[in-house]
C-alpha cells in the first residue's frame, strides 16, 4: 500500500512522485527568484503555499503530517550547522557582547510585546503569554541565507551564536511566563494551581536534558568517527547519529535544536580541524536538498487565509516583536562594545519566526483549555478565559508567522550585504 496525495477531484498522486515534483520545481523556482534579488528559500515557500491548503491542496494537512519527519531531520541538520560554527575561541573574540545581545533581544521582544498587548487589552495572562512567544526564533531561515550566499565574517558568526542560543532562553522565558499566567488564571477562578515552582522546573528540565543528551551523543559520535579509515563514510555516521539524536529528543521531550546544536558544539571544540572540515563539507553536499524540502513544507503550512484575522493585536505583536528584537540587540551590542557592523545589522538577521512559536502557541491552547472564569469576548461570545486566550494566541501567531517567515530571510540577506559579508559572486 503506497502513501498518496489526493487532489480535490479525487486524483491520487503517489507520495514519492509528489516529493520528486517538489524538489525539481522548488529548485528551479528558487533559482529564478534570485533574479529579483530574493533568497531562493522565498521561492521554495511560495511554491509550498501554491501546493498547500491555501491553493491546490496537493500538500494537504494529513500529507504534511506524514512528511513532518522531513522537517525534524532538516531542523536537526540546521542545528548541527549552527553548533559547528560555535567554536569557543571564536566566541571569545566576539566577547561578552554576544551574551548581552542574546539577553536583551529576547527580553526586549518580551517587554515591548507585553506592554503593547497589555495597554490594548488590560489582560495580564494574555499579555504575558503573547510576550512569552515573542522571543522564539526560526534559525533555519537565517542559516539557509548564510549558506546560500556563502556569508563569512564577524556578523555571520554572531548570527549563528544568537539564533542558536536564544532558542534555549526563549524556552525558559516561555516556561516562567506560562507558569505565572496559569497561576493568575487559576487563582482568579478560585482553583488551586499545581504550584509555580513545579511548572517553572519543566522548561529547565527540558534544557538540562537537551544539553546532557547532546553531550553524550556528541562524545559517542566523536569516538566512532575518529576510528573511521575511509572519510567517504563520514556522511553515513553523520546521518545516523543526527537521526538518532532527533529520535531520542522526541522520546525524552527535549528540544531537537538545542540537543543537536550541542553535538555540533562538542565536535567543533574537541575534534581536529581536518575532521571538522570533512564533516562540514559532507553537510554542504546535502543541506541544499533538505532546505528545499523544509521550506516548501513550511510554505504549505502557511495558511494565507489566516492573514485577514491579524487585527490590531496582530499588528501590535508584529511591531512589538520586531522593534524589541532590533532595539534589544542594538542595546546589547552597545553595552558589550561589539564592532559597528554587528551593532547596526544583527537585529535584521533574527526576525524569522515559525515552527517553535506555533508549537508554543499550540501548547498554550492545549494547556490552558478549560481553565479560568467564564468571560464575554468582544464578539459577545461566552467562553472560558483559558479557551479564549489559547484561541487568540494560536490564530494571531499563525498569521504573524507568515509575515516573519517571508520578511525574515529577506532582511537577513540585506544585513549580510550591508555588512559586506556576502560573496558578491553569489548575488
């Protein structure tokens, strides 16, 4: 029995034909969109929107679910690429400025989104949860643009560090905020909460296990790869260990991005440069294919019909998140006394937002369902506060991610170009 995609008129398309179709047409659309100075991943996403539920529904939601393992694999390799750029000696040259940037861009987005939503709604739990989702980034877009244009330089290194580590900080911020918001809602409803401390420990445990799992698998990979006699076999071990890491992450409910990034950090800082170069060369050979599949599927997941529901809350979220990330990273760069081009352009390179944010929004919808007092919404509908918050956040974040996924890679390219770190021949 073969998996297949079903068109609206009942025509069945084998899943392998669909994947082949995606690879070939996305590739050519991506190449041609570069004529108008856009990164090729924008072309992949546009093709995904065309194939997805927004238009032809060839990549329907059930098929996207069947192909979700491709997204996990691609994220795993994106995380490995990030980790293998984070050499401690290079990070030390960037100095404490990188720490300030990561802290202030994340908390800047949190603070401005929280203030804006609270001034509009005067709803403390809703404002906290919107603010908690704001710092989450989508490193795949940034990494894809860096690799496509073969960017090199201090801004590129800083971008790798920021999009790698701010995911972990984002998870911690979300964990604390969700715990406080839940406590407020349950307290107002006269229900006993599970305890603030207990809820806060969940994200800390997730990050701790991510570091531990990544360190163990990184050590085992280094042990096995150092014993290889034929360097042509390196891609086999890379694939095997990364898929194993992604699988264990799913079992242990750790972050795939953090877990695999730690593997990369372990490799770059413990293995000889000759071996590191061979691993990086093997990654470059198949990463473009993974990016085609990942971003086409990401495009299919962008439901364009969600855009009209953006509204005033959505506008405040977009403006608040963008200004928080840009101003926060600039302030962090100033405090950390980093070089001018990092200070001026790093904020433009970190705006992408997608899967992680939608995942957090889904968690809000799931965790807060059935909680709180009965309220009357602006539309005059009576519903529980937790259900209302989950619905508003999921709808808004899904709609705003369409904007951030399109504008993020474009601004990353502009930042790298202005910083003089793009290979002009690749333009």
